[in-house]
C-alpha cells in the first residue's frame, strides 16, 4: 500500500527539509497537511502538492503556542481524515558559545525543538492508539551524534529526539505505532544558509564526505518515506543517518 491515501502531517513543512518531505509524500499519493508558521510559503508547498493530483492543506503551527497541538490535530483530521503519519521537521538553531547562552535562549531552543514536538505527538497518539496504527518520524541531526562547536543547545535538543523515539517505542509500539528518527548531515536549506554560503566550508564538508556532496531535502524525504510505510513495520527506535558517510571515521587504503 505504501503511503497512498494515508494522511501525513509534516511540521516545519513550509521550506527546506520539511517541504521536501511534504512534496515527496504528495508525489506518492498521500494526503498531506503542511504545518508551519509562514502562511504564504506554506500555501506554495500545498499548491505544488495539489498540482501533483494529491490532497493537501496548510495548517498554522506555532511551536511556542502550548494550545496549538490539539487545534492542529483537530483541523487536520476534520479536513483530511485520521492522521496516520506524523513527521516532525520543525526546528531552530543559532550559533552561540556556551558562555554566551542566556536562559531565554535555552528555553527557546528546547521549546521549538523538543517541547512543541512532544505535545503535538501526545495529541496525535490517542487516535493512533484507537486505530492501532501510526508512524512517527522525528528529524534529528548528525549533531545529535557528533558534537558541533557553537551549537551545544542544538546538539542536545536533537539528541533528545533520538531518546524520545526510543522511550515512546517502549510505551506505544504494542499499539502498532512505530517511532524512528532520521539524522541528516549538512543539507542546503534556508536554516543552513549561513553555512552553505561559505564556499570554503562547503568544500571542506564535501572533502570530508565519502560521496562528495551535500545532502538534499529529497535525500531526507526518501528515508522518511521508507520509515512511513509498511516496509519498515519491524523497525522501531532506530536512527537512519543520511549524511553521505560523513560520520564514518576516515581510514582505509583507497
């Protein structure tokens, strides 16, 4: 069956990786809810999915709004039907040395990268439990596995997602719900524009990556798609690293 006609809610889907995931779902025939803050960009993604012949809608999602999760789930299910696939791609990052991080910045990072995701999942779970079917995919990061200077908060927040997925497996796998994460390497997106606009940095990353290129949103989307259909039925609490081999230590004699 794949994901055809299944309802997929993708957060952070107005640009970058999230938009790539939403479009890939639409191409495969899913009914897609594009969640995000920017209405104009979100509607552009919706229209691109509709042009493929798939159903799509935009739902405004503010990660800082503690009342948003219940509203978002209700709006999506009223328009498209029961949510079967939930993909968390919304995230925020800022480069700061640990000594420059304020309590407010700490709270903002974890609100946007962890808390908002946590309670949106909690709002979606009762329906998945009743139907005894669900796929939850969290977009983690290579930064959860390998430290990145100046991004201690981002690294910690993404590592939290890997552990959330594993904890949720112990609670809810018995109801036919799968929880996994995808960890991208460096992908050229609006969020990474400050990095990918530096030719020297890009060249260094490519040189350190065995397949010699940066990732694309569609690279990540393909991994998410795999985890969202029944081919991944027995995969639980795992992280798929999509980084062209960057995490592999250099070595060998080639």
